């Protein structure tokens, strides 16, 4: 409430800082509600923590990360409220501050709520790189659909914003009897105190010495009571002032004390792992404004220093591949399917060991194709996003720390599978049914050596098809017509050729063409019918491909870009989120079909194909040749929530960059029994993983991703 007749609002000169403090406390409450919403929206991922009684500690740990998120986003508001300028002491100024406060924190709540929905796809909080990953894609329709599907989150957001508006504390003070020097002295002190607390909060050290706050509170109360009694007791004013100053000193010293020692470095996203037992739980500790802001401009790669030099690391592991002296040259076509969100969970034939023989899945055609294909019992993705899949599958580059495509190292000299085969006379082409430029796929395809790129515009020019009548309305051309286009375009190419197609239909918002509605099993999740649709599109592709002259001389590889919606706990764990299919189908039968009891990953695809084709030059790829490497030497690696996961020798090792935090049996899909320190394989796996990481980081930083001639 303001005194509109007065130049200044009435009451105390310190009211702005007290009002600011009260409003920041209000933001803490809003963030805590958002965290609870995140928990309930994704209950299945955190139910084990609830069962184990750890949920309270996770929620409390979240306050530590809410602090930098809150002070980052409210820094402007705090400055405007407390800036020492007597001309600002007007109702209009503080109304402006209120609007800024409401708008900023509405946006913060909105991204937290949105991320609670997006989390089920990536199993981690969204970072700033999301804007690079999707570029200028249009999300208007998708956002509209999500508003309808999650209307209750919109209602909750509106209610919280309304509550924030009502509970907001407006400053009210009266300095008509105060001199301007006194006003500026107190205002400067208030801003200095607030700045100290804000900077410390951003650094993550605000609660390092929380005992100081407990002591300061009674000191402030005592100061208040004594100063009120100053007319009765002459010394009360001075003792009260001393108590107040002591309280202020304690508050200022509390956060600063942590800057020496362990809190010299500001708090990072990776610090959340210290409060969790599973990497997926870090999402509950973190908040999205913090992860987005802290990832802006963050340098993804650094020399880890595990070994003195790269050469020392590469005595243990090297991505350098040399040709075999006995390799026979095969001039076969290569066709790679990167199927959007085609997780292993949906494929019935791949789940006998995980979900049991009674599980049917949603991919009858893929199940039948598996009987004629080579595939691996333990197969993994190397990333969790579409832009992670392309470098892994087509260039042998896994995702460590940040998607390779959006890092500064994306401009490094690289030579993927198409570039290598182009040198051997292969015609190469990449197909993606979205508009050219979508997801930045065209640029990356060109950088790894594809000579041709065919997108939605090219499909629309082909008179054999229905142009944009086959557009799904959101992302791309429906899978079935675009796969038919893919099959016929390859007939126009000179053999041998190497092609890759990135499908799009099995993607949010999980729609299928009208003529197919009700034709595929509904399952329990929205993605299940679209999985069936894409599987059927594959069936139609192979029906057409069999009639083409190039078919019998072609090797087909089918994999996914990443996993997606998960219906079973085995696929919700930190390792289960990476269970993806890798199958190689050779119509000639030269590659023996059947399951291999070994480990496979997406970065193995490039070296496996080059070895099979008899490629006769050295090249770089971080995977191994699956057709000739002994099962005991196969392995997989991936990165999630600042944790490396390394799979080998029947174990899964989780490593935070400095130490091992977990070791699990490869069949422990739920990651329930931590065997850290209980297996002889752990030290060896740690050393191998460190060598892989250092080789990767050093080569990225030194631009050594190709073999020099």
C-alpha cells in the first residue's frame, strides 16, 4: 500500500530489502511446488527413492540448486528494488518491479513444468543446448497439443501465478523525516548485503554455514526489542544496534566462509550427483532454469589428465583402426535406417531375456526380420537425442558431455562412413523427410561426406508421390511414403552406394495417418500405435526393395536414434534408457543371422561395415568391429546426467569423471544391487574407461579425428 499524496511510500526505510527478502522466499516456495509436480508427473522414475526413504533428502537437496536458479533469474528484480536512487521511491516504480517479478518467475515455473513432461524422453533436465539442437524448428503446434494433453499443468501454473500476485509483498516506507544522506547510506548497505547474498547464492554457497542464520535471527529480534525500548533505557539503542550489526555480519560471513576450500568453484550441474544414488535422480534435485543458465557457453570438453599424454591413454584404448591384411574387398551397397525413437522395449523378439517370453511388443515385421539378421543380446545407444544418434551411427563418435553437433568441435575435420566410402567410388545420399535444414542434419550430413541430401522439398518435387498431402502436419513426410521414395531413389543411384534415412513419424505428438487409425495395437502409451505404423512402413519398404535390382547386393542396418517413452521399469533405469536395437540384415546370407551373446553399440556400426567391406586404409572410429571382435572384448559407453556408463565383461560401471559411483551386473536391469568394490573387473574397467574418455577429449580439442595421409 502506498501513500499516493506523498513523494515517498510510508513506513520504514528498510522495507524494500525486507519486501525483497519476503518475495524471494515466496519464489523458493514456488520452486518447491514445481519440484513436487515434477516428482508426481514422473513418479515411476523416482518411486524407488520414495520406497527407500530417500525422497526427503532429494527434495531438500533441491533447495541448494534452487538457490542459484532463483538468484540468476531474479537478479534484475533485486537490483531494481534496491538500487540507491531516491527518485525511484514512487508507486509506479514498485509496480514495475512487481510485474518484472511476476513475469520472470512465471517463465521459470513454465519451463520447470514443461520439462517435467519432456523429462520422460531424455531422463535429464533440459540444458541450453536444446535451442541449438532444434534450431528454428516450429513448435507452435506441438506446444498447443501439450497444453491440451497436460491441461492440469496449465491450470496449476495459472493458480500459482495468481497466488504469487496476491502474496507479493510491496515495499512501504516513509523517509519524509529522513535525510537523503541517511537514505543513501542505508540503501547502499541494503544493496551491498543483497548483492553479497545473491552472488553467494549463485555460487551455491549460501547454505554452507546455515548455523549462522539460526544465530542471526534471535540477534535481529533482540535488536528490534531493544531499539523499541531506547527511550526507557539509554544504552538500549546502542546494544540493539550492536546486536543488529552482529546479525548482519553473521549473515554475510556465512556464505563467504564456504568460498575458501571446497566451494572455490561455483556450483555446477554435475554437483547434483553427490546427493543421489542413481544418475536419473539428479533431475529431481536440479531445476530447469539453473541447468539452462549454467550450460550457456559451457565448454564441453577438457583434458581430463588421467594419463600424462594421449599416447599413454591410447596404449590402453585407441580409436585408430588398421585394415586387416587378409580382408577381402566387397563392393556391396550399404543402407542404414535410423528410426526415430525405435527403442528396444517395443520389439518383442528382443525382450525375451528382459520382459519374458510372453511379451509380444509392437513390431511384428521387425520381429520377423530379426530371424534373418545378425543382432546382439546387449545393444546400446550412445546418446539420448536425435542429434546424438547421427554422429554415433554414421561417424563412430559417441556423445560425451554435450551433443557433438552443437559443440565448437563440430567444425573439426571429420570423415564419417559416407566420406570414407566416397573415396572408394560409392555414391552417397542422406534422406530425411523434414524440410531441409531441420535439426541441422543437412549440415552434418555434408560434413561427414554425404554427396546428396534429400528432404521434404525433394519429395514434393517427385511426381510419383503426393507432395505435402503426405506431410504429417508437424515434422515431416509420413514414414511410409517417404520410405517408398527412399527405395525408388536408390534405384536411380549408381552402385555401389551408401545411403542413410532418418525417419520421423515415431515422434511426438505420436500421430499416424487417418487411414491407419485403429489398425495397430493401442498398447498402454501414445507411442505404441506409431511404433506399429513405422514397423509397417518398414514392411512396405522391403516389399518394394525386393523388386529393385540393387537389393541382393545390399547390407541393411536398422537401429534407432534414441529411446523414448518407457512402459517398464527395466527401461527407466539409467542404463535401460539406452537399450536400443542394432541389427544387420544381409539378403545374401553372407553375414550369418542370429543372436550374438556380446555387446554392441551405435558407434560399432561404422567399423563393422568398413571391416566387412574390406576397407584398406586406417581410419578413426571409437567403436569396434562386431563381426570379428571376440565377445569378451566388446563394450559400450554412454553419458547421462554427468555420469559415464561403461559396459563390459558382464558389468555396468558408472563413473562421475573422478571416481566410480556404481558397479552392477549386466543383467541387473533395474540397477538394484551396487557391487562397487566387490568385483575384480572394476579397476580394469575404470582404467579402460579413463583411456576412452581421454582419447576422446584430447582428439576433440586437438582436432585429430581423421588419419593424416
